[in-house]
C-alpha cells in the first residue's frame, strides 16, 4: 500500500519490537517518516517513545481509537485505524508533504568572524530534526559523509545529524586546517583519523573514530594533497 501510494518510496526496515527498534535507531540516521503500530511484540509504541527519541514524523496505525489523544501528544501527523484504506494512507502522506511546505528551510545563524578566521568558515550549524532544532559545533564534528543522496555529520560522540548542505558546500564552510575532502563521499577532520594504511595506486585507507559503515579511501587524485594536509602544508 505504501509503495502504491508513494511510488519510489524506499522502505528502510520493518521492525516488530521495542528492542529491535532501539538497536536500529541507535545505528542509523533518522528516516523521513515512521509508520508506527501502537502494539509491538514486547510493549506499546508509547513504551518505545519513552526509551528512544524519534524525531521523524510519525503515522500511527492501530485497531483501537482510544490511543488517539496520547498519540497526538507525540510528533504524530496522522492516526490510521485498521483496516487501513488506501485513500486514507494516501491522504496522510499528502498531509505530510503539505506540512513540510509550511516550514521554510532553516538558515544557519550568522556568526561573528574573528580577525584570524577565514571568511565563510562556520563555527556551528543549526540542525533540524523533525520539528526540533539543535546546534552542532564544528569542533564536535568528526566527519561528514553522503549516503542515499543525503548528507550527514557524524559527531565525535558517534551520533549522526542530517545537514542542509551537500559536501561541496560544506567543504567551503569547514576550516581547511582541520577538515579535508578525501573523496566524493567524505570530509574528515584530523582528530577523527585513528589509523591510516597504504592502499593501491598511492591511495590511503583510513580508519575513522567513531567508526562508520566503512573505512573510506582517499581518492588517487587527492592523495598527494592529503599527505601535504597531514603535514600542515596546505
């Protein structure tokens, strides 16, 4: 029904318990939408929301209408009663799109630039997570990466944050003394490099801290500049 109502939708995972959801959300970026049944294998949706923070919009599904009030105390946008009708699901998805259009993109705060700072270098970013906003200091970013046409910053504590800018834009905003674009998918900070090993064709493979899904490789065309950057020559 979801694929029919929203062609091209990418369903990331289907989880049936609180524990499975806790594990998945701890290891992945926040999705665009969560379809959440009230009753899970080991508790209720509200038990889950007390244990983890889901900042994505939520569409609740249930056979019972008595949970509606409690559901709308969360970041729910719709409450669908089973059996779910295709037109009701489609209307809920259209509501989500309408709500998105009500909010203009959040612009980063204008930061005073010190005399020794380069123009355009950001001190911190404003992050939108669902309806919530938070600031992320540049010094707390371990690396930035692109995945599934989205851009994320991974903090030194190991949390992933969605960014409004792509890597090309971030490359201009981050201090080049501390950050380096190693390939098309990664910008890494010096302090996030835990280990480096020689790779094929003069390339370098990097072990990052905190670890990501992969150990990125410095592209061949950037390898020479990367080594100069490591030595403080760039």
